[in-house]
C-alpha cells in the first residue's frame, strides 16, 4: 500500500483546500451578482414608479390648468355660462335664453329690455342672460358665435353697462343670411356702450370664448330649450304673450315677487 502524497488519497480522506477555496469564491461571486441584480431591479422599479407618478401629476396639472384657464368662468359669468345682472339673492330670478342673430329675440328685447333692466336695478329680480349660438348658419361669417363671444367679453369687463350694450346689439342686429357685423363693428358697439378698455376690443377680435360658447350652446339645447327667446321665471318657462308685450314682464315679475 502506498503511503505517498497521492491526490486521490486527499480526495478520499478530506476536501481539497484549493477546491474548497474556489467553491467559496464562486459562491461569493454568485451572491454579489444576485445582490447587484436585485439592486438594479429595485432601481429600475423606482425609476418607473417615479416616471408614472410624474406623468400622472403632469396629466392632472394639465386638466386643472385647462379648467382654471377657461375664460368664461368667474366674476359675473356663472358656472352654467349665464351673464348675471342684479342681486343673485333676489326673490325673483329671470333667465333669458337668446341668440343675438335671432329676430324674435330682438322683438323680445324691444318689448321687455327696459323692464328687465329696471327689475335688476331696483332689486326686484336678478336677470341671467344665456347667450347661445345656434344660428351661425344664418350668416356667412358665424356672426352668432362672434356676437356671443363679444357678450362674454363685455360681461367680464363690467356688467353695469351690459344691458345697454345688449339693447344696442339687438338694435343693430344684421339681417339673416347676411355677413353679419364685422369684428370692428362689434368693437365700435362695445366702445359706444362704454367699454373703452383696449382689452375688450382684443377679446372681441381674438374670440377666446369660441369653444366655451359651443359647450354652453350644446348644454343649453340638451337641457330642453327648444327655441329662442326662452324666458324662465323662477325656473318656470314663461309661455304667455307677456314676453312680446311692451313691458309685459313687469306684471309677471311683480306677481312672482308676492
């Protein structure tokens, strides 16, 4: 029997120190690789979450910004797109739905414009004007929408002159099928009504309310309005001849205030 340092004897009698060291080193490398991989996975996940959160925040900010910048809200313009004149807490609330290209609306204004102005001034009623634009087809220049835009422009500037401006707009109402009044003519009417701030003229020409007017018009028609003018007294549609009778709404408002 051999008694020399035979490698096979080492294999039989115990572990090879070199092999054991190599095996341990290999395990350490694997452990390191696994650890690095885990860190990378976590890092990638963190980056992905960060990007997703940032995108979500950005989307939310964009939505909030678009709402906040909607030019027709705030001040004398209500959330539903009406121009409010007078005390909102008045016992009688009148709502007038009109299109500035509508001949019947012109007749209504001639008959009851002064009655509404007086009721708003003495506190008997608040008056909301819902100016919509469904008659663009009645002109070759979308006059209905341009006039509605001008309505928001002047209302945002000063409601104390609004009813006077409205009366002039109806007095100068263009014929159906015509080109309608030009933007310069709309500016001149506003200036004649006392809206001399250059910002009003810019607003009329730049038409920032176009998209909003479409939304308001669609919402108004979907709510059940079938024609213009539509006049509501405390939420009830007024269907009497009073709306086309000179100062006919004066007695209607007085009765509603009792």
